C-alpha cells in the first residue's frame, strides 16, 4: 500500500476520494490496504485471481468500438470506461467491508 499512501499524501487526498485501476490480485490488495476502491482489468495471467473486493472487474477498459465485458459489478449501459463511468463509481458508497475493514 505504500505507493498508494504516498500518492494520496502527495495529492492531499483521502482514500475515499480515489479509485485505483489494477490488473492483479497483488495490486488490488495494495490498493485495498490503502483504503482505495479498485477497478480491475483482467489479463490472461490474472483472470482466475480473487477480485471479490474490487468495485468493478472488466476484461479491458474497452473502447467506443470495442466494448468491455463486465465480469463483476455494474458497468450500467456504458460500453467502455470513461470519466463519467469513473464519476459514477466514485459516487458509490465507500464500503469499508469491501476493503476488509472490521
């Protein structure tokens, strides 16, 4: 979590103000340990890993003409990740249970 904590401190931001984009369980765990909600994009090496604590799991970020497949969570009617999608994810309640907090 050190890199996330350092980035948050540098930006003067709180964990609930950020969303991480990761592609592995190791990256997810680092973000979660820092209290940061995480969007996952899987790849061939990581597609079987446990991403249960991510807010959204996709096969890619997608593009307007190449939609992302939503593997877990809700991409709503969007076909790819945009600033608006990130705003919608940010507006979700910051669930500390998802982040492994007691």
